[in-house]
């Protein structure tokens, strides 16, 4: 394919400030903030939202106003910062799985700051390394055929910033709104966190059906960003789980059998011990919350099967793209990188660095003592599998996001395929049993991080190509961003995993894995590894989920979103759905008014920017409150300003929850009104 005649915004011969200390520092700051927010959101809901647009907006607004940054410096800020979001997603989707491996696997011992830090850095570096030789093939030669939607939108944002655009105000308005709302909800508890309605187990018609919603700004914002179609499919999975399967099982299965299943799963100490999921009472042989007990005992495994099948089916659909992209990438490796006379906009890091870096990565994994494996030989195999799978799936990820965007990148499917392939290789060489489970998770985790980072890196390089950046400078910035963001990502995971005083009193050692931070993707990966290596999987429930996914595909519905909805609590998917409905109403009104927007204008729409601010503000507030709650003195101080009991005393518990719903409705109406405001064309910015 011949190279395009595209002309970048900044000509190749123009020398302009680019990889400067201020651009790197601002980029690292953005990466830290959005990385921490992504950790929080992914642990709670198993979802992420691309941060490239808001980071570009921040770069333009803060950089130009306070530091007089150039467009190429703003591009470096955005490039450096985006690494935090992608690496955080890869980390949270897999590495908390160490906590959920078999009891004899010692997996919990590897869930520490140092191990998470090393794997996050290695995965981030691997994703960037493997993208270096692919840039000319995917970004330059296929500029006209691979749109890279987020990258193209970011390029437009950066160019618009040179014209003095004011669109950043909407994003900051959303950020401020979310922080104020979160303070009322998470600190002062004026707003109920999870309004719930549940029928009683004794109900003859509809037992233990639960409708609930975690009415937070970040979920509303996520729903608006992903839109009504995906949000609708997502909540449909929750409706199946919580209003179909759970009431059905509640009417058929006695409480003692449910409790026995929870004991088998390690979620209840014994039939004679109170507590556990759903709060078991050994005296009355009943649960306080049958809905939660059934969800943990059966429905979660059905959902895991559906997610695994949905991810794998999504991956299978991309096989033609995988084959063609891999062939094109191999062809690009045969080309010479050029000499010192190439234009500034075509200078990449040397391919020799990629080879040396890959070898160094394998050797470091073999000799670092904090990584799983009882011999250098074991660890060498892990390192080789990481590089082999990494080279393949980085290529796949890069091309897929070029076609359909980062939000639709089948990272889960790639990780599932990697874990299954790794486990089968382990079985082939006789490595079966619990001790090899952490090793399999390391391979899956690093590939997940690398593939996620490769997708974000591709979008960044596209933005850079559009504005006329120097690729080598971007690649250096990506390495720096990966390392700095990883420092904070591991710390954030550790902080959020610290149980509150109430959890500790119940004997809970890890907040991750509880209802507060469900870590659904990581739980799924651990379930697959245990099932394959230790032959300890309830296949009867998993296969039900698999065939639910197959049924949906036969009906023409994308099964992965539905499966994730079935796996998550309805309290997560319902407020996301409401955000999607608001987006649908805004688009319906625009259509009736004859307003037609391009894809870039939709990305930069006021509703989208306000929603992005809601996501960032809500998630950052959640992280801050979690950090403060770790300190006992601060936690007691927060308890003193808790207004829940006073409000509930005046309005009753039901009235307190209704008040929370009203606050959420006001936030939803505000989002709708801002989304309906007149759009400014990018060309006029």
C-alpha cells in the first residue's frame, strides 16, 4: 500500500518545543490522576472510559494558560498521560486475580505493591516496545484506511486549541459538579449511596428480587459516554440475573443448600458460622439477603461463563483482521528504519532497541525473585510466552482500535485466549495444580496490560502524526508515562484493597473481592485458571453462561456487553443505563431539530465533556475518600459528620433513599440540559 500524501499540522522542517520537562511533568500528573480514577472505576464495575480526550483538553487548557506550551508539548502531555489509564485497566482486569486463586497456590502472597508495580511497568513497556516497528505500517501507510477514532479526535482537539477554543470549561464544570455531589454522598452521606428495593424470600410470587442503584456521578457519566445501545444491553444482563435467575433459584433451592455452595466457594466458613455472603444465620438456617447469597453462589459463575464465551466470540470475529494485520506487520519489519536524513516526523526509536528490550524483559522476569516460579527455567518460559503472546496481541490490538476505537477493543477476549493458551501449554509440559496458577496469571496479566497500552499508544501516535509530532519523542514519553503511572497505580490498588474498620471487624482481609470492589474481570480470570489447572470449576453453571452468550449471538446481539451486565450487580448497570437513556434523549432531540454532528463533534460535544468530568470527578473523589478512610482517626472524623442517621430519623429509611434518588435525578437533568446546549463546530473553535 502506498503512503498517503497527508500533510501534518506542523511541517517536518519546523522545530518547536516538544519533549520538555514541563510537558513530561504535566503528562505524568494527568496519567496519575486518570490512572487512579481508572483503578477505582475498573475495580467497582469492570469498565473503563478512554481518557485521551479529557487529557488533551487539560493539556490545552492548563498548558497554554499557565505554561505557554506549544501544540507539540500539549501532544506530549496527552501522550504521557494516556499511559496511566490504559495500564491501570490492564492491571485491574487481571492482577487482583491473585486474591481469588486456589488456597494452596500462594497467590495472595504475590498481591503486593512491588509485584504489581513490576508487572505494570513490564506490561506497559512491552506494549510500547512492540508498537515501535508497527507505527509506519499502521499509522503512516494506512492513514486513510485506519481512522483511529480517539486519536483523530485528539488531533482535532490539539489543533482546535491553537485557535483558542473554550470547550474545556464544560469538562471542568462536570468535574466540579461531581466533586460536590461526591462530597455530599461519600463524606456527609446526605445522598444515599445504593437505594434498594427487594422482595422478601417469603414472597410466593416473586421471592428475593432486588432492584438497586449505586447512584454516583461516575456511573451516570459512563452511561452517557457509551450511549443508549451498549448501556441497554448491559442492563439487560443485569435484569436477567437479578429479576429472572435469582427469583427463580430462590423459589427452588433451600437456604441450607445455598449455604453449602458458599462454603465450597470459600465465601462462608461453615454452616455453623454466621455471616458470609448474604449474612447466614446458623440458628434459623436462613439468610438476611437471599438475593446476594444466590448471586455469589450460582449467578456469578453463570455470568463468568457468559463473559468468557462473549470475550472469546468477540475475538473469533476479528480473526480476518488478526491475520491481515499480522501479515502487514511482518512485512513492515522487513523495511529498513532509514538513516539520519529522514524527516523529524519519521524518526522512531531504533528497532535494535526493541530486540534488546524484549530480551532484557525475558531475563529480568527470569531472575527477579518476587515473580511467581520456583526456578529460572520456569520463569524463562513465562518470559518467552509473554513476549510471543505480546508480539501477537499487541499487533491485533493496535489494528482493531484503528478500526473500531479503544472502547471496543476486545481486551478481555485476548486475555482469556492468552490464559487458556498458557494453561494448555502448562498442562502439556506437566505443570498442573495450584502452584502454577500464579504463573499463568502473570502471563495473562502482562498481555492484558500490553494490549491495553498498545491500543492507547496507537491512538497517541495517530494524534502525533496528525499534528506533526516526532514519533521518537512520543515513544520516549510513553515509556516515562508507563513507569510513573505504574508507581501510583500499584499504590492505589493497595489502598483500595485495605479493609475498612467495619470490614476488619467481620474478618475481611481484602476490600477487593467484596461488594464494594467486586473486580469482576480479575475474578473471571482467576476462575478460568483454577478451572483449567486445578480442575476445580463448577462447569454446570459456567456452561449455562456460555450458552446464554451463544444464544445472544444467534439473536444478533453482541454477547460480551450483556454478559458483563449479568456478571455485575444490577446496582452498577442500572445507573449506567440511566446515563445512556439521557444520551439517547439528547440525540433524539438533536435529530428532530435537524442537527447532524460528525464523529469528532460528538466526542467534543458538551454532554460528552460534562459526562467525562463526572467520571473523573466521581472516581477521583472515591479514591480520595478511600485513602482518607484507611486512617482510623480520619475515619472516625468522617463518621462524626455522617448525616445519614439524622436524615433517616426525620424522613425514615425509605424517605432517605428517595431523597438520594431525587439528587441523582437533578444530576441527570443537569447532564441532559448541558447535552442539549448548542454545539460549537470544531472548525470554529
